[in-house]
């Protein structure tokens, strides 16, 4: 859960990044809201969290390129190694 919270903090930071297009920001925000809702649930669905984080990674890869996405999202990469 701490790893997911750290990733959410990174997403929150990126939502304010000037380099993201408005479409990318809206997509990223939707994934962020989905993960937040699951984290608040008494029975979070890990598959939904994983899919939303995967989608967020793809949005960032498209916006910044794969290298930049990994630079901005090292916690996300680490999260996927363990889940």
C-alpha cells in the first residue's frame, strides 16, 4: 500500500507538469482517481489498481517517451516487480 501511495504522489506531481497535454492530464487524472478510490475501499481490487497504474505508465510513455516515464516513475517500475 505504501508503494501505491508513493506512486499516487508522483502522479499528483505530474498532473501539474506543464509538458503534459490537456488530454494526457485528463487521462492521468482519471487513472489517479480510480486508484485512489480503490485504495479507500475496504476491499481494494488489486487488478484494477494494477491496470490503472499500467495505463498511467502508458500515458507517460506516450507523453515523455519510455526513458522519461521510467525516470519520473521509478516507484511504479518497482511496484510492478513485486505485484
